C-alpha cells in the first residue's frame, strides 16, 4: 500500500500475551518482573518504576495466579524487608516476551517503511 503526500506515516502497536482471554503479561508487567528480579525486591522495583507498591503487588499477583507456575516468589523479611526471586519459569516467560516484542517491533518498522514508499 502506498500513501501519497508529504506526510510521514508510522505504524504503531502494543503487544501483550493473554491466557484464556485474561491479560498475562505486557510491557509494564514485563518491566516490573525484570526490575523485581534485578533488584531482588518488589518494593524497590515499584519505587524504581515510580508505581505504588500496592499496584506492583497486584500486578505480580495477577501474573502468578494466571500462570501455570509462579513467576516470582516473595519471601517476607524482617527489618531489611523481604526477598523477591524470579523462578525459572519467570525467566523463560520474560525471555519469550522480550523476543516477541523485538519481533513485533521489527514488523512495525517494516510496515512503516512500506507506508512511506
């Protein structure tokens, strides 16, 4: 498809994965999962991403409940706080989502080129 004119066209889109018609993981949840694994703390990840702990906990809890296996386990702690550990399944989901996002981005880039030929 060729669009004429002087305008520049861009193909845009968002991607997420659903399980049984329920959102499982999208860009925001993937970033939360990655930050939680990196920092070892849901509270620190929430602060780093500038979201409330409650929203972060809810998002992670929804992913864990929707998945066949928990993506992250939270262990309650004392004065230093708890520990958050990503599971092998969580690492696999994150890796697959990143690959899917990269492929989707490449698709959108190709479509943008096509729009502007």
